[in-house]
C-alpha cells in the first residue's frame, strides 16, 4: 500500500461550477432563437434590406460563441483533500491545465468573510502561502466550504478521527 492510502482522510471534496442550462436546454434555446431570426431576417432580405439579415446572423454567432465560452469554463475543477500529513488542492483549469498545491495542515488557516459578500474570497493560508479556492462558487457555498474545512482541520489537529464516509 502507498503512504497516502494508509492515511486517514478528514476532508475530500470536488468543486465545480454550476451551470443551470444543460446541452439539451442550450439546443432548444438556440433553436427558439434561430427560427424567428430566420423568418424576420428572410423578410428583410427579400424586401431589399439584406444587410439586416447579416447583422441578425452576427448576433446569433456572438451568442453562440459566448455560450461556448461559458461551457468551456464549466470544465474547471478543484479537488480538496485533507489527510494526516497534508491538505492537497488539485486544480484543473478550463483549458485542461493542472496545478497541485500541498499545504501543511498544522499551519493552515481558513479565511472567509462571514457573512459572505459577493467579493468575498475563501483563502487557505499556510506560513507564506496564500491559496484562493472556490472562486467560481457562490458566496454562500464558499462560506459553507470554509466552515466544513475548519471542522475537518479541528478533527485532524485534535486527532478525533475522520468522519465516517456516507454509506
């Protein structure tokens, strides 16, 4: 067995941005937008105002591009895992780039404004390192994560043992 497999896990969470509109919903929405644009744009085209048809197409192309950016950003992930020896944060960016930090739990502080504001950040601070996590979460979700991390650190530092995993 590896060293990490033998260590108790006090906290393990995967964070990902929430997207309320799935791919099927996006297709329906885009279909609802394209159909009237084709009808109205076609009417302008046949009446001699053909540039309007082009501008309506540019609007749809811009909307499509912005939705694609939104879905690309939804690919980002953060995994936070607290064991006996380290708090490890593994981040996968929207472009697929992976970064990993390992912080010593003994020196770790979790900072978050309470009550949370829109611009509040969740910071993990250990000695000279400051790491912002969960920036894509809502302020309330960041506060909930901060409280859960503080509870897990308390259990780890006081050797109370990890919480039982849900069955």
